[in-house]
C-alpha cells in the first residue's frame, strides 16, 4: 500500500476533493488511490458522457477515452458532454476539452479510433480498470477478451429503450465469470442500439453514473464479486444478481458450472 500513498495532495487538490477526504470510505488514502488510477473508457457517447464527467470530477488521475465518431445533432438528446458548438467535431476532441475544463489536474488521453483486436491490448496494458460504454456486441467481446487476458476489472453498461443493465467482472479473480458467460455469442446476434431502438435520455445518465460509481468502488477496494444489475427506467425498479461462471463458456474457457 505504501506505493499508493507515498505522494501527497496539493493544497488545491485538498480543497477540490475535500468532500471525499471527509469520508472514512475514501479519505486521503482513497483519494491517492484514485489519483494513481488509470481508467480506460471505451465509447464517449450516452454512457461514456456521464461516466467520464464523474470520473474526472472524482479525481481519477488518468483517463483514456476512445471513440471514432463526430458529434451530431441527434447526440445532444442524451450525450451530455457535448454542446451545440461541438457539432461536427470529433467526440474525443470535444470531450477532452470539456473534461479538462472540469478538472485540469488530471491527465486525459484521447484516441479517435475504434477499439479492435489489433489495438486493444496495447491500450489496456497499464489500465487499472476498463469501462465498456460501447453500443455493439463486437466491441464488447473485444473488451471482455483483453480485460480477461490482462486480468483487468471490467465495468460494462448498456441502455436500450427504457431498460438499463450494469455488469462488473473482476478479472483479478481467476474464478470470475465474464461477459460471454452472461451473453454467449450467437450466429444471429441482434445489434440493437440507440440509433435503431431509441432510448430514454436520463436512463443513460443513470447507468453511466452507476458505471462511474462502481469503478470508483473497485479502485477504492469496496467492491466484492462480479454482479449484474437490471434497472427499469419506467418503474424505477432495480434488480441485482450475483454472477457465476457459465459451463464451458467460449470466452473464458470455463469447464465447470
């Protein structure tokens, strides 16, 4: 633990994070853990927007965000990082400016690329944790594969129509299930996303914020075990389930139930 707490917070940082420092669940040691953390966020859209805002505000020391889209008018209904003056700009460029204006005491690394099997390992190598805020199965399986390979905790979120989902897989534990245990690959995968199915705007804020909260808990050491959360955006009902490995999962190679 000494390597995490050997540094110190500046006077400005102590003032900025004073509400964290008051909490016994965070305190100086916890804030220094956040400062030392590197979180990779895949997707800077509806889920990535609130997640990135809260991770930056919380003082995560390094954020790497990936997205290869430009800001469009239809994004503004739910992607709260962006404003009208950002239309036509690269999402990561606009997001980087907004996040830097929120917290200029952290490092923000922006990548205007799509995650792939060819670049994921290099991007994830020194990550403390990865947030999957993407909107398609192919990317989610790539994220899952390399987080599993590199033993990096993964927080995955999804929101379609009025229903949201949140998953955490702690791959530091060799017995952890993976995304493929919950959603096995199928030949006829449907690619439902906000573009073709619609989504209730604040639902993305709820799920993205929950991803950030869960990420902070993992970094601080408060989170235990893999879990699946379903959130009903109309009834405001949340269901939580513990996850276990699926028998003979094609992704994590499990041979036991």
